[in-house]
């Protein structure tokens, strides 16, 4: 713990004068499935909270979040707030919940859109997807200095046969980004259910976004991000943090936190240290 804290302080000291740092986490928290046996939510919720507490992200995009999970996280970590709506437009299904540190960030605007041919249609779905898929977004201002950035968080369709839907989802996000206020940097987090380097990944990068892993910062942790509660990742990196121009990537870490052989989720979270230029 001491050396991790010292490393963070040294990294902060190396930032150019006037630069501002942002710690971003993407975390598929695994929904509270009663069929998960020893890995049911009640058995891992405090480990998940401890993981967030230890790594202290300023903003975190979650996937597969249910309201009871989001409320539990902020109950145990009252320095955070969260927002979102479920993929069916209510509070009875999975959220792309966004959490943020209230002392670091001010939420200026927020909303959502769906990954479909009618993105403003609540709960809409297209291209043969089995479930609605969506993006939750927020416009944030840094309390220190007032600089603003957009934060988008998503979860793409999961089945093998959904490749076209995933590519089309990338197109929907690209079109929506064009409507955002010009000149404000963007961060996009998500479980894209597609491997880095593949067609969906390339479609996202073609929008002008950059993958924070392999972007010149320090990369650490395994490449694969899904491990099915086993702790041994597959080869595919399906959880990404992408950024628009305006950010410098200091580090990208796939976190493998565990306790007594138990993991906080079936995905490893991704933690990225960003620098926003003056």
C-alpha cells in the first residue's frame, strides 16, 4: 500500500504545471444473479466496495449494475454519487451506472441514449439484439479549475451473432458524439464484448478516439479482462477506456484484486490515469 501511494504521489508530481489528472475506472460489476453460487452479490459486495475504495477513481463507468448494487456502493462510499436509468428506462433492470467523486467533480448535465435505429426511444433495440443496449453520459466540471469533459459509458450486445449489432452500435455512438459541444474532451468506458484489435474496436477508433492501453502510458495487468470468477483471464480484452484528443494517458491497469480466492466480479476492472492538458 505504501509503495502504491508513493508511486501515485510521484506520478502527480511529474505532471506539468497547470495540468489536471483524472482517475477513470471501467467496471462490469456482474449483476446480482442468484445462480452465481459462492460468487453471489452478497458474498462479494464488500470486496467490490473495497476495490473501488482502494483505487479511488474520480469517475467510474459500470456495466450490469442493478439499483440495489449502486445504492449499496454509495452507502458504503458516501463520497460518491451515481446516476443512470436502466436499459428499459426504469429502475428494474441493468444500468450503465456512472459514479463520481463529489469532492472532485460537478455533474453539469446527464442523459442517455439507446444503441438502436431510434436512439432516443426508451428501451429500443435493433439489429436482432436480444436485449436493449444503451449509453449513459454525463458532462462534468472539475471542481479545481472548472475544466469540463464528457463521460460516456456503455455495454455492447454479448452474443456471437451480434457482431453487426456491435458495429452498428459504434456508428450510433460516433453520430451522437458529433452532437456534443465542440472542444470538450471525451472519455468512453465500456464492456464492448469484442476483442481489442477486432472490427468493432477498429470502428470505435475510426471515430477519432484512442485506446488508453498501448497509448504511451504505463500498461500493467493482464491483457484479458473477463475471467468468469476464476481469476485466469481469457486472451481477449473486451473492457476498454477510450479518449478523444485532449488527454494524455499516464497509465492503464487491469486490476486483479482478490481476497481468499474470491473476486469482486467476473470481469477485472480497468483503471486509467489521465492528464488533461492546461
